[in-house]
C-alpha cells in the first residue's frame, strides 16, 4: 500500500498542467495588408523584357566572376589552385579535341602549404599514345605557373577512365549530348 501511495505522489509531481486558454491571453498582432503599404511618390517606369534580360545577365556575370573570399591560395577556389586548373584546361588530348580537365582525366589537384602541386590523373587507356609524354607535359606546365614551387603528376588506373567522367561541355563538344 505504501508503494502505491508513493507512486501516486510521484505521478502528481511528474507533469505540469498547461495554463487555461483564458489566462494570460495575448492579443494577436494585426495582419499586414497591401492597402497598408506606403505608396511611392511616382510609379516606376515599366521595364522592357530586353532591359530585364540585360539586368539579369549583368548580375549573373558579376556573380560568376566573383572570387571566393577568405580562401587560401592552395585550397579549391584559391588563386594557385584555380591557376593550376586553368592551365590543365589548356592541355588537349591529341586524339580527342577536348581538354584533359573536361575530358575527366584529372582526378585530383592538391596544393600543399609550401606551394607543391600534386596532380592525380589517368589516361583514356593504358595503351594511350601519349602515356609517356602527357604526364611530363602536365608537370612542366604546372611548374611554370607563378606561385608553384614544384609539381608532381601521379598516373593511376583505379578507377579506370570512362566517358561518364567527362563534363557536360566535353560531351557537347563531342556531340554526345
């Protein structure tokens, strides 16, 4: 019996009742209405479709050209990292008229704190005719960039290259879209 009384006392203390809906009633603020908005002194001129398109194009162009803020030069989006990627986009596969970056041959670009660059890449096939010269060309091109101290190119076959690694731009160039 004592256990039941102790439990009923515990049950009474384990919950807090919500206040009555009539207690502490706070009035709702009035809803905003369009008629409450202040009227402009004069109506703005209607923008033509061409002007609107040009305004949007200018905005988009400015947005795309804006550089990330507070990014270290070696991090993705940083100055050195981006210059390496831009340089890789200037090297073309001799058999396919697409740059090696958009072709999906570049798997990774790492820039160390001491400005050493490591590019991990693959080739379309192990029997690629430029298998011996392409890595050296990439290494020389990256090493010639300002801000780069040293460059290393690592060729890997895992995962193997396939056309799914190509960018949309490369697919469009090759008529695959």
